[in-house]
């Protein structure tokens, strides 16, 4: 049995009582399937996580106008779930009715697919903004789905016969009953991996195949998708998995070992907010040339002093080239991806997308005409001063792209994020919990700055973060403790791609053409890190036309891609 000294872990007895938590169709012989699983597992915690095939409820939905019965299992997927009290997200705090709702998944499978042991598991994580994500599902009694819609992933998955899995995970803003901030990194990655391990442990008893897990998410969920999919079977996570009682972790302390894999088949990531330790540097490097007080957004009414944010932007931007160049990534022509070639690589992606649209007959405006851009429910007419076309109709091509003017175009309807965008608290006059700062640091403090510039420039005394409170500059702090460095690594897909980790062989990554929520440079860095990984068999990357920060807008294309990869086999 694994050992843990973490005081906030609930006793193991809880897990025994909650296997098959959503029972309602059980029978006298319900122990028969569980005993089969118990005979194949290696420690008592795994025994407690045995799947009970009789512990389900049935919901009736409509798919393409036809009634469909769906079995639904609600499962606490770890043996030592952390008892949670509340979640804070987007400025509000909510008390929890179910204290284990973060480490719970809802498994939904059409009655017709229950006996299919080969179908895919469509594994959905949420975590918008990297916030903590209580499990929830759209597959409810009477719900209606359309399999041919470009925005209905549930309908497409059920029509394809896939098992649909909604996964709750701890993350930033989650507080335990003992008052600790129990969602700190790498909690969301650990929880997702624990859910995968549960599926692996019980693969013989559950519908579908745990060898065909497709992880998907948007924004922070896209970043989580990328981190989980890149870091398959890495031993770095074992201490954290052991602490929550994840399946397949044996031994104690320094002798931890794994008897179960947590690698996945494919990743479908929309606008992934990833590589948080370098996301601010990438963002300011991308936008510093057009950054001003006028095009920088305000934050919850905070009034920023003139010039403070552009100056901070310049200092942060200067950190990106060394980082990018240290990765030694290569482009399609085998030349280096560097700060000198990055923008050209982005322009090439823009050109490919625009020419795809032109060939498909999309009315792409020529120079001097107006783009019609819809963002957050408002439609804007924005003059095209950055794109010049050659030819006409479906044979037209891109003659020129003025990239600086393109960046201004993207930030015309909605201002740039404030400086700092991701590691935002305690700097440039911002007193609010914003950005991803509260994903990091000790569980005793609400947040900790996690990047060099923000750490060195923290100006809030008593928050436990920064040189002002610790007396340590960034490099000295990282050298004095491994906690923050470990947190940054374990949520970063770049740290595991092109290593011995078992990265997903198939990747589908999308970042909208007018998405200014993270830098294009960060997404191209991820794309080429995936593409450079020799274990990756295929990566599909696009910047969809006039698409903002969003996901699941191309469901038919995505599911067609998934099918081709499943048909190709493992």
C-alpha cells in the first residue's frame, strides 16, 4: 500500500463506500464483476477502485431526433479523494454540495455501445482559465443532440459509438475543508492522469478501450490536454498520484513504481493556454511592438499609471528569444525555429489558412475592403490594411501579409490583455487575483508569482511571493526550493515532448486566426515541439479563419480526423 503524510487526504475507507457512487440499478450479484477486477490488481487501493458495471443510471436523450438510452456511471476515480470546500472562479466563490466533485468523472455510453470493448473513450476536461473544474455533463434526461452539427461534440461522439467521459479536476481556485489551496499545480494534470489510470485499471470491465483515449479541452483545458498527452507514463508524477490514491502506483517514498500506464491515444486541443512559465514572455514578445496604454485593457476597474505597462512589456519581451532559441526546434525545411524565424512561420500558417478559405470559395476581402468579425456577440467591420490577394475567385492566392498590421487588426475590437497577462498578481499595480498566478506556490498561500519578471517585481508585502517577501531574486529562489520549478515543469507539455515520456502519437491542435488570448508564438512553439517529437505519428495544426478564442467549432472535421487515426490503429 502507498503511504502519504498529507494531512488533507481523506481516509481510504471513503473510497470503499463510493465505488459506483451513482448506483441505482444494482442487483444482488453486483459483486461478481467487482471481484473479477480485484483478482487482477496488485494492492488494496486498486481493489477499492474496481469498476461496478451494475452501478449506473439511465438517461434518455434525443440524437438526431431519435430517442437514445444512455448508461451513466458517476465515479470517484481515486482512492484518497481530497475533501473540498469551495471553488473560486471569475470573481465568484461557490460552496460545494459534493466535496469530492473535482475528483469525479461521469462516464456516459449509449446502450448500443455497452458491449463494444474497442470503441474510443472521448475524455473531456474543462478548466477554462486553468480554473478548477467540478464535474458536470450535458448528457442529461431529455437533452437533444445533433450528430451533424459543427458545434456538438456530444452528438458526434455518441453517434460514432464512443464512450463520452466528463472529468472533474482540481486546479486554481479550489480550497479544501482544512483551508488549504488544494488545486495548486500539478493537481489538474495529476487528477486527469488518475482518471486515465482508473480507466486502464478497469479496461476489461468497462465499455470501450483504454488504449483509445482521446483527450480534449479548450483554453486552459486545451493546455491541460497538451500537458497530459505529452507526459504519458512519466515517473515525475508518481509522488502526486500516490498521494491521492491513483490506480497502479505501488511502493513508498523513493521506491514508487507504476503498474499501469497513463499515456493516451490522441489529443484534441483548442487554443491551448500552455507553457505558462514562458507564456508572458511569448505574449509580450509578440505584441510589444504595438503595445500602448491605449490598446491595453483595464482589469476590474484598476487604473494603471501611464507608461507602466508598456515598459513592463518591453522588459518581459526581452526574455523570450533566449528561451525559444534554447529549445532547438526545427521548421519543416530543417532550419531553426528562432526569434528571427518565428514570425515568418506564423505568417506561413496564416497564408495556408487564407488560401484554404479562398480555394473553398470563402469571400476573403482584398486590401481596402472590410472584414466582418464577430466577437463576444458583437460584429465589427474592420478595414483590411494587412492582406493583399493575387487573382480572383477560388484560384486567388495570398500576395502579401503585413504582419505588424495583422496584429493591430487582431487587437482592434478587443484590447490586448493587461501587462502582466498570466502571472498578473502583485505587479504593475494589480491587486486582484487574475491570470494563472494562483495555480502556483504553497497550498498555504493563495498565489505565488511564477515567472522571473513578476517575481522580481512583486510589490505586495506579506503575500509570501517575490523578492520583497523572501529576500531572494528569482534564480536564487528557484535554487533554494524545488516546489515551484517542479510545478512549472509538470504542467508544461514542452518539458515532456522530445523526451523519454510516451507522448500521444496523434495530435489535433487549433488556434483561431483572431485569438489574442495567448501568443501565436506560443502555439507555434507547441506545434513544432510536437512535430519534432519522433514518437508522434501525426499532428494537424491550423489557425481557423476569423475564429476567436474558442473551441468545438469544427466538430465534423475533428471527428473525421479522429476516425482516420482510430482506423489506422495503434
